[in-house]
C-alpha cells in the first residue's frame, strides 16, 4: 500500500471526526470559519474513503485474482469483527447509558439488520442509518464487494466496465423496480469506479512522480470541494476526491519512508468506527461538568488515537489473522506480520 494513500485515508478519517465533533458538541452550529468548514465539508472524508477503497481493491486483485467466494470471505474477515464490536458497544450504551446517546433508539430487529449490512430506517426516524450510525458507508462497501467479486470472473481490462454496469443495474434499475432499498440509489456508489479507474491508470504507469503538478491538483480539488455543494455527490465531491488520491500517489516519494503516516493509515478504520462513541461520551461529560468543548475535544482525540491503535492491533489484526488461519490452516502467528499489506 502506498504510504501517501495511507496518509490521505488517515486525513479523511480525522476530517469525519471533526465533522461529527461539530454535530455532537455544537449541533452543527459553528462559531467560526474553521468550525463552519467542518460542518459543511467534513463529510467529504467519506468520498475519499470510497475512491481509495476502489483503488485498493483493484490493485490488490490485479495479480493472481482470488476466487470470488474467497475474495468476499476475506473482505468480510477484514471489516466485520471490528464493525460488529462497535455496533454492539453502541447498542449497550443506548440500553445502559442512555444520557450519553439521548437521540438514539434501539430496536432489536434493526440491530440485527445493521449487523447483516441491510439498510433500513433507523428507529430514531432520521434515515437509513444502522445502529452504529457511521456504518451506513459499510452498506455501500458490501455492495461494492459483491459486485466486484462478479467482476473477478472477467479479465482485468474489463473489470471497470463490469462493475460499472452492475452498479448501474443495482442503483438504478433494481431500486426503480423496488427489488432493493432506495438507499442504493445515491450517486455516491459510483465513486468506487473512480478508484478502479485510478488503479488502472497507475498500473499503466500514467501516474508518475511529481511535485508542482500534484500540488496544483490538490489545490484545485480543495477549492472545488470548498465552493461546491455536495450534490451531485459524484461530480462535486467524488471527482475532486479522485484528484486528491491521484495527486497523493504522485507525491509518494515524499511520504514513502514515514512510519507515522503508515500507522495513522492503519488505524483509520478503527478511528472511523469508534469516534462517535468517544465523542458522544466526551460531549456528555463536557455538558454535565461544564468543561470547555475544545478542551474535551483534545481529550477525545487522544482517546480515539490510542483506542484506534489498540483496536487495530488487538481487534482488526488478530481477528483477521485468526479467521484467515481457520481457512488456510496455517498458524496465526505466522501471518500476523503480513496484515499491514492488506488494507481496508
């Protein structure tokens, strides 16, 4: 995995953290230009995630592609254990510590559907959000994995077209006929295609090293995100996110030796999953004891940082390697050291 992409993934995760900080602590009522920036644009981290996901999945399967079933199994091994853990923690907080999450409601049927990645209306009545609200993005990820698995049956050169055709069929035709949830009708699902396209360009050597051109691309992408509304999502935020990814890849030589950036990228999935729990607890403590919200945010950032590292090491790594070892029949310890090569 390119360290530059890891760094961008970490930045995207922490951008979402700041976005939800403004929601939980200030109900999206900003008190300055920086706060307003995270209110209006912080959600773009999700778009960057989706582009990177398409890129990573394409590059990780371009040589010796696995069988579709095995591909799906390993992707589930990678994302399910941590997601289920934090979903169940969220459910426990709603049941036993309701003041921490006063706007959340627990319904056991909804919880089961959330664990199975089936979109359904949240019992709180605010949309298609699972029990762990940030898990809505994983519902799109699972759809992408299912469709990409079919594409593995085709040669590398046409996989982009196959996934594109399948995505269009699902998000337009199937939702139109009522066969699957309207949740999948969003144009955000096509951002995975941008990542696959970037992977194809990179494979052909068309994304070369540079400095000024990538920096100009980053500036242009950030300006576009700043000035454009998030709709249509694919065009206004997806395309600039793709430019950010390509520009970061072109700057790889400036990042490739950074262990810190690699570690931040490694922990980004756990950051994404756990941050709402930590921020919600921090917001409750800040309101109850009159603590300055920005001071509490610093405490939350430290807690998320340390917690995500522990989560990556002891939940993501261990569960993935244990499950994979059950399939391949090899000792877990032999494979733990290789996990960092297989990213979310």
